[in-house]
């Protein structure tokens, strides 16, 4: 069943099973989806005459958070499919030299394919933090804590996805793919730091 069609209990049940997927990669994508959903809620509360000057921005944020939520779910499903393919590749026969070579090629390609969804999750988490930064300034103060919650979800998403990419990089021989994915993981530190700054800013505003 696609993750997008599951209820929370069903997904968590599968996550707890002794199976290769879903795992940390799908969890990272869903953390980003939760962050986007929280920001969508904050934006929808930031409406009415009091926020009239920001309505164009709020409308854009609502549209973007809805799209990011949908994209995150697709990445969660892509991650699950990719890791299932890795497991399948490792199970291929290797009784002859030809089969051993084909198995090695299949594993190498499957590992590259498995790393890409997580690299994209890092970028998606960065977009969630971008929108959290905007809502920290213009969002409805009554739901400002949810902006921090979204930032923390994005922070966890970026950190988790980075680890998953790094695990795969250790086994990837494709230099070009490795360099592209390293560039994505290098962005994670900035995303994590900015997410923390969003939370700090929200806490300061709440105490003010």
C-alpha cells in the first residue's frame, strides 16, 4: 500500500517490522511533510483584515506548503521502493562470473537510486525552513509555536536524510553521482542551523 494511502498506525506498524523498508529514509521524508503541513496550518490562520498586507505572501506559502507536503510523501514512497530494489539486488544469483558481474552492477545502480530520494529530502527540508523563516515574521502569533515545531521537524528531516545519504555514499562507486550527493549533504548543516534559529526566534517572541 502506498504511504500516502496509509493511516499513521499502519505506517508505524510497518516501520517497526523487520523489513528493509520503510525505514529511516521514509521517516525523514514524513518529518518534512509534517513540517510543511504545520506551516500550511499557520498560514491558514494568518488571514483576515489584520494580515491584509501579507495576503499575497500567505497565499503563496499555502500553495507551496501543500505542494511540499505532497512531494515529501512521494519521496517517502520513492525511498521505500528504492530500498526494496537494493534488497532485491543483493538477493540476485551470483553462481557464475557473469551472474556475479550482473549482480554487482545491479547493486551499484540500486544504491545510487536509493540515495537520490534522501538527497532531495534535504533540499525539501531546506524549503520548509525557508517558509518557516517567513512565517516567523508575519505569522499569526497565536500559532507561532507551530512554526517552531515545523522548523524542528525540518531539522530532523535534514539530519536524518543526510545520514542516509552518507551511508549509501560509502558504497557508491559512481564518482559523478557521489559528488552531486555530497553537494546536497553539505547543505544540511546550514538548514539545521537555520531551523534552530527559527526556534530561537519563536521562543524569544513568545517570551516578549
